[in-house]
C-alpha cells in the first residue's frame, strides 16, 4: 500500500487544502444547503437595503444643501453684474 493511498495522508490532504467536504447524511446535506441559500438571500436583501438607504441619504443630503444655498442667496439680495461677449467658433485653415 502506497503512502498516498493511506487514510492519514488523505485526511491531511483535505486539511492542508482547506477544502470543505460535504456531509454524507442526506438530511444534513439538505439542511446545510438550505442554510447556505438562506444566508445568500439574506446577504443580498441586506445589500439591497443598505444600497437603497445610501441612495436615499445622498438624495436627502443634496436636497438639504441645495435648500440652504438658495436661502442664503435670497437673503443676501445682491446680484453680480457683468458684461459678456459671445465668441464665434474657431476655424482652422484648410489643408491643401
């Protein structure tokens, strides 16, 4: 019998790679599968709610800061006067 066929080597091989092994009992296999799917669904739902909360918070923050900016401009009552000039589109010389 080769060392690589020995039960101790096979046990050490699975410990070294860290590969989890599925249980042999069908009900335990089903229970762990359902637990994994439940955990996956819970993480997805949590991620959706956290993302929605972040988007809502960002929109509320933007609305709040815009409201404060408009009020401060109205309170000042000053306007900026200035002159401006429309500049035509730049034209390049034609290449021959």
